[in-house]
C-alpha cells in the first residue's frame, strides 16, 4: 500500500520507527517530514499527509504528533480526508471498516512504539465494509463537508 507518513517534532522518533516497519512489510512510504528533531508546526505536516491522500497520491495517511490531537484536527480540514485518532487496535480497524477512515493519527507521547505498530497493522489491514448503513452514514458525513466545499456528493 502507498502510505503518506508525517510527524511533527513530538512524533518524529516514532515516525522513523514506523517508516522502517512499513517498508519492512513491503509498503511504499511517502515521507512527508519532518525529519528534523527541532520544533516544527504540526499543521504543516498534517497538510502534506492529508493532501497526498486527498489527491490519491497515497491510499492512506499516518500522521503523528505529541498527542495526535492536533494532527487529527488539521488533517480533517482537508476535504476527502477522514482522519481518526486511534491508540487502540479496535479503533484502528473499525474506523476503516465502518467509517472509511483514511488517515490514522497517533500521539507519540501517549502510545508506546510496539502498540503503535499494532494499531497501524490493524489500520492498514482493514477495508471499508461497504455495508449499507455505513455507506449511508459516510454519505451524511460527505454531505456535511459538501455544504462548505460546494462539491456534489452521491
Ligand atoms: C507539540 O509540542 C505538541 O503540541 C504537538 O505535537 C501535538 O501534541 C499537538 O496536538
């Protein structure tokens, strides 16, 4: 899978670990930075990850900051992005299966690296169920977005 991966300074160490893991599993990682340890602003990197997903350059995104909260708020501002903050494996797969989550956000100051990998595995291995009730709910989410973007929705 082609995955856009980004972090701020709070998440850069975990990002390095995740990057290595994903490539080891055969995924293609689009590294969106930051690669420095100095302070940066999470919206700059969330924007890059979310835009890669919006344009289809990447199928999914993973964005890591200190808590995951800022990463999630910023990612969800990009149309077409459905970002979720997950620190457990159930949310990691169910967010995709039921809600078609396409960006996973995590907080490196919240989650250990091994659990982060398990959450990522759950996220990457999951597919949207396409069940009627979930499609209906997703379309309602898209309709909310369309009220502000003016885009036509199914
Ligand atoms: C940066 O110190 C921190 O605020 C950021 O990584 C993140 O936790 C924001 O939600």
